[in-house]
């Protein structure tokens, strides 16, 4: 029976194991895009944008903060890498119609890339934020690794399968 994912219940963001208190209501996870090269020539009718296994585009992580507080500045030191863990509960309907809760865990490592200082409004949040360039991401659902990308160590795993294992062995 198929489980049907429904919604996130709660989530938290941690830097080096410490909870970031000032995070806003939403965290935008990075897009993962494979770089492509155009394949054309004899025997092919036209062109094919062919993805390369070792050409993953920039992975930019955005984190919004309610205010300009200590937490936002803790990820801005260019001399230190940023190590984040996002943990969430996901509600899903089980194949029997019941509702169950499973965990989502996202581990990210990267470097500070930019900052939005936000706005000043009496009685309101500032809507500040930071942008990070991710060098590493690992996504787990219900304890199972679904995606791992480690740009510095040439690791690309999907559903636990090491897609680049053979390429690393040959190089």
C-alpha cells in the first residue's frame, strides 16, 4: 500500500548542533540542476541536452530570519564553513488511511554568499536573510538516505546508489 505525503508539521534549523532561534517561517531548499552539454551529430535527429554526471550547478540555500539577531551573523564568517541540519516532521497518510509522522533530515555544508538586511517597520519583523553556496547536501526521509551530493569529494548518491563510484575508481 502506498503512503501519501501530506504536509510538514514542525521543523527546526541547527548550526553545528545549536538551534537557530531567529529563523523565519520558511526555508527555501536549493535547486539541484545538472549541467548539460549539447549532443549532436551523425545518427541523431537534432540535438539533445545531455546531463553530465559530474557537472552539478550552483546550489544556493536561502534562509530567512525574522530579525537581525545573533543567529544571522553566526553564518557570515568567511573563515568558517557553515554546517546546518534541518529537521522536520512530515505527516503522511498510510495505505490503510491512518496518519503517521516520519522524519525529514537535511544536512548542508557551505559558505556564506550574501545577506539581505531586511526592512524596518514598527511592530513587524525585518525579513532579513542569508544566502549560502552549498558544497554538500544530504536528504534523508524516514531514516533512509535519498540524496547525497558532496562537490568537494565527487560524491553523487541517489536512493543510496553511488552514481559516481565507477568514475572515481577509473580516475
